[in-house]
């Protein structure tokens, strides 16, 4: 399920970055941690390509924003989890700049906004602000005289509005499991990976037993209504994608999961 960002604004950060108002939020959840929330992330630019120093980048943010909106000094475990979930949707590289937005729920009237730079060895440096709707208009006014960058690079997954074409692993087979309310569910999933990504394909094959065990446990953590509700399918597929990438795979990374079969056995 996707939600549109609630803040109707357009921010320009001199020649550093810009983002559009129609960023799409995704719902993330982790039943084992008890965490859930909505987040969105947007690629902005590469500081190296623009010959912008990282220190200058963050100094400019501080100069313009800190007096109006105090920066967040420390994240809760949940906020850090949600921030990482959204950012990890991207294959980020050193020098790239991202904006990440996190909200408690689809009805929230405030959000955490992160300015993120990818440092060497893919370490992250970020600065965050808790922004209410009124604060967004303050930011818009602060940057109203700034010049936007002339071109914003886009993710290769969304060139000309088209998602990247993946290869699919479809040979996992049927997995049976019991939901936590005692019903039997049968699923068969397919895994997407990038074309010519032989490492991920190989690791999926080698870890078939672990993946099937994970899927049985995944079924046991949900109620039968979660599988019957067709509107919940995207959430289930996203949970499986994140779980396998974080808990099972080490050298590979799946890009998507789809249900080839999903049945409740009465």
C-alpha cells in the first residue's frame, strides 16, 4: 500500500538538492520487533559529480534550518529501523544524497526528515529534523530564493517511469505452515533479482532449506485474515523481501517477491 506525502511543498537547497511533493510512502512492519510505520526516500544528487564538499553540504543545512527547526539529536530504535528500511530500497553509492521521511501513521501531522550522505564504505552521515506541516512552509520560504539544480538523476529502476526488468527464481516450491490462529496456509513465492546477478540466484538455490524455514515461521507470525485479505498482499510480499535480505542472504539481495500461489486450506 502506498501513501502520498501529506506536505504540499517544494524545497530547494541551493544547488545541492531538490525534491517533489509527490513522494510515495510505503508501509513497513516487523512483527518480531513490534515496529511499524510509513516512510519514503528520494535520491537527490551525487556530491562528487557536483563538486560539493560534504562539510559544506551539512553546514548549509545547519545554517538555514537549525534556528527555525531544532535538529534531532538522537533516534529511537523504531525511528532508526524505519529510516534504514526506506533508505535500503536504494542501491546507494558513495557521495550520493538522499532525503528520507518517516511517519508514525498515515494520519500523522509531523514527520522526521533526514538529509543523508553516503560516505566511504557505504557508511551514512545524516542530519534529521522533526517537521510539522507548518514547518514545511517555513522551509519553503527559507529556500524560496535559492536556485535548484538543473537536473536530478533518477534511480535506474524508474527510468522513463518504467521499473527495471528482473530475472525471477520460481523453483522454490510449495511451503505449508500454520498461522498463529491455527489455520493452514500454502504459499509458493517467486524471487526477483537483477539480470546477470548470478550470485543472488546461486545463494537462493543454496539456501533453499533456510528460506523455506523462514517462510514457515513467517506464516506462523500472522493470522489467517492477513493471507485472505487481497489488499494486504503487497505488505506480505514486502515483509518477505526484507526478511530474506536481512536474515538469510549474505552475498545476494532479492529485489521483489510475488506470490505464485497463496491458499488457505480449510
